[in-house]
C-alpha cells in the first residue's frame, strides 16, 4: 500500500490527518454521492457482505471506519446483534451517524466513537465479528490496522471487509477507468465542497493491494481461511477471514 497516496499531498499532515479532514469536508454529501455515483449498487454490496456473517450469529460487533453508519445499520437489519460499536477518525462523519442512530431509535444497540484501526481502544479477544466498508484503503499503515483488528477479535471470530477493487477484464477495465478518472471527479466536484476527495478515491483504489496481495497480508497478520469474493465485474470485493 502506497502511503504517499494522500488526499491533499500535504507535507505537514499525515495521511491519517488528511483522510480525517477529507471526510469531515464531505460528510454532509457522502451518503447521497455514494448511492448516486454507484447507481445504488453499494447498497447491494453491503447486504451481500453482511450476509457472510449470518452463519456465526455475532452478538457483539465492531464496525471500523464506520463513517455515517450504513454498514452497521445493515448488520443490525440482517444479523440482529446485541451491540455494535462504530469507530471512525472523522468527527463530521460520526455526527451524521449519531443523527441517523437517533432517528432510528437504535441507541441501545449502536454507538459510535472517535478511533482508528491502528490503535483500537478495546481489550484483546473482545468482538465476535468486525466489519469494514470502503475503509482499509485509507489506512496509513494497512498491516498495522489489520493486526490490531485481529487482536480485538475473539478466537473463531470473523472479519468481513468490503472494498473497491480493480477490474481486470476488457472492456470493464477500460470503462471503469474512464468512469473513475473522469465522471466520478466531475460529479464529486459538482456536489461536494471538496473537489480533491473524488480525485483521491480512484488514486487510492489504484494503489490498494487488492485480490491475492490483500489476502497475503491478511494471512500474514494471522487470519485463517482468508478469501475474496468479487462483485460486479470486479469493481469491488468482499474479503473474509477467521481468527
């Protein structure tokens, strides 16, 4: 993972700090743009990813890079856990999540707090399951982040990671590259007050070690039975692993 791929190319701020600033800037339009720019397919991706946890029936869950909470809300709908904690480095995104939690009257199940995967403030072997949606490519130190999530997962617990990927077959690869490099930044600039955010997104996807490379990293930090499931011609992927 290229840590030099950052939202603003600032020499003064770390990648983590820049990512937090970026998501603070786009928090108000994030949900709308997610669904608009993916034609709503991101909702189907989340549902499919969460269903990977149905067999273990997790009771206590952690949602890392929770953002506005959509992945956790999907987990609540499908899995009916007793408790989900969401952590994120962007206070702006968490403010949106808190508002949605209150509107849905889910305070007794879902709570959110500032935090990131490289230094989770939870004891070892604590969660039945961990989820991450569209977050791992933004980690400053990907291996460290995966290792700390492994630490707080219970033995036999399962992690499910949903992340953008790179299509490899013609003509999907060419169409995707045009969309991500031309269409996505254009609409991001129109609807978001941070034009750089939607230029950074395809750059971060291109730099992310997807597929077999990511599976190797999961195995390296200790996960077992690691696998990836390609979605929508390889535009995104679900990665799963067991402690």
